[in-house]
C-alpha cells in the first residue's frame, strides 16, 4: 500500500514539474513512461492485476490534474475576468480611463 501512495505522489510531482517546464504535449510522452514505470514497480511489489491497474490509473489522473493545476496557477494572472469579450471593456477595468461620452 505504501508503494501505491508513493507512486501516486511521485506522479503528481512529475505533473507539477512538467507544468512548470513543458507544454501539454509533454504529457503525451510522460504519461506512457509513467504508466510503464508504475507497472514495473507494482509487478515487482507483487500487486494484483486489478489493484495495479487501479493504481496506474489514479497515478495518471494525479499527474494530469497536477499539470493542469500548475499551468492554471502559472497563467491565472494573465487571464482577467474583466477581459474584453464583446468589444467593450467592462466598467471595472476602466478605473483610470476618463469617460469621454458621459
């Protein structure tokens, strides 16, 4: 059981590291490598097939969620809810602009 928790935590750390350094296409390469590595470790630790598949699936989900959380937190400052949507900036984003039409 400790092996499973360590693999899930390690895959989350891999997801965080990937989110800081690479783009999403890196997950295409990292996910199969992570699955094979986890399968080898779980097979050596004599996990059953269903338990191994479950741990591998959870570790892949943890890796991808950590990647998406990291990239969201990195780019959250650049995306504003007051961005221009319909061609007109919102009233909140116009604090330092004097109104010319009022």
